[in-house]
């Protein structure tokens, strides 16, 4: 048995969009550890686009925006798994940036509510629907951001949405504790080079700036976030619940880096 002890266990992974997805890095790592992974994707079109990547792996369609979809998925997964689900990876988020960069106070009600439903409340629905099918000590991991105190202009209303997601994980941890030892935790990831991030206005500049603030002067690899998620999914993290594990290569601690200050204070800036 490996150190993480994931062999033979069943996990459900939400959010694989392509080979650069955090969800894919986690799922692939779970399989490398001998786990059995069941995939949930947003649409039939997405499932077709992933055929080459997923091969014959079991992939189910679930649009979390549609009422009743998560409950249907839970029933289908239970019938397919024929074993308790040891863990769930929630790596789904959506924000409508089609209108370009706007001040936060110009956020539209529909955009905010849609983002909240997909990116945060979906975790509640998934937890509720899968509750009867989870192992008593199952682990649920969602992907958040490394700091909820920063206010990047280009991230806009997704900042408050990610704050809601983190709070949601804590409240689910408390709620489930009344009847089980199911754990809910967050991986607070620093900036990553993913297709989803590429949709954020001005993300490249933010990504390059963040890299200068990491202690090692090198941004995160997606696999580093996946490694942290695997630890939280395993029994080796049994004492961690309702927590956020920040993975940012020191970004959040290095605001006053001398080299960054020097660049910012150049004449003419």
C-alpha cells in the first residue's frame, strides 16, 4: 500500500475541461495511486471533446445549473461505482467575462447569481445528493484561491464568489459532522496557467506579476495543486477539516519584495 492509501477507492471528479485542467491533474494522480475515478462533465459536447483524453474512462454528464441534474448524477454514479464514494473533487467555476473588464460596482445581478450557483452553491447540491453514497470518512475537496483579501480589478465579482465557496466548505464540514466524519476542505491555489484562467481579462499580466512575488520566482505548476488535493483526499489528512490549504509558493507573504518595489518605484511610474 502507498503512503496515501488510495488504492481501490472510488472518487468522483468534477470539472475536467481539457488536459490543462486542475481537475485532470488531480484525476490522473488519483489513478496513478491506484484509485478508480468517475468523471462528471458539463455537457454531452464536452464529453465528446474529451473522448481522446478520457478514453474508456466512465464519464457522466451533469450541468449543475439545471435543477435535478446533480441528484440524477449521484444515482447514476452509485449504480456504476457499486461501492462507497471515498472522495469528491469540486473543480468547477464560471464567470461571464464576455463584456470585458468592468468596475466591481457595475456587476450585473444575473452574472453574479450565475457564478454563485455554478462556482459555490453547486458544492452544497453535490454534497447533499451524494451524502447517502459517501463513505463515512470520505473527503471532499474544492479548489479556491490563495487569498480572499486581495482585490484584483480583473477578477471582479469572482473574488466574493470564491469567498462564498470557502465559507460553504466550512459550513458543510460542520453540517456533516452531526452524522459522519466526512471532511470538506479547500485548496487555495495561487495563479495557474490553465485554459479557464486565460478567460480572465488581463490575466497574463497578473500571472507574470504574481511570479515575481513568489519566493522562488516561479509560479505554480498545476501538478503542485493536484498534489495538495491528493493529500486532502487521503486519510493522511484526517485531522484537517473545514480548512483552506494555501498553495502559492510564498506569493501571499512577499508583498514588499525589494526587487518588485524597485521596479514599481522607477522614475516615471
